[in-house]
């Protein structure tokens, strides 16, 4: 396989398994004071920051390429 073929295959390949998981997540909760992020599917109970105990705000994910 030539270098050109390798580059072409990499550029035209479908997204890898590193795409956003399809586990029902709608977004994440953020603590603006501590910069802590907790995905909604990982949260148990109230949306409070595990570091400072303040209420966290919800931010909805926006597409498959989101870092959430």
C-alpha cells in the first residue's frame, strides 16, 4: 500500500469507535466555580458539584462530535 493510498483511506474512512457513546446521554452538568463536568448518565441523585456542593447547570450536547 502506498503512502497516497494510506492517506486517502484515512481521510475517507467512517468515524471511528471514539464517536460519542449512544448510552442515552442528553448532555452534562457543569460547575462553573470548579470547572467540574459530570455527564447526566453518570450522575446519581441531585445535580450538585462533588467538589464544592453547589448546584450545577445542565448543558445539552449538540451532535455526534460533541466531547460529552
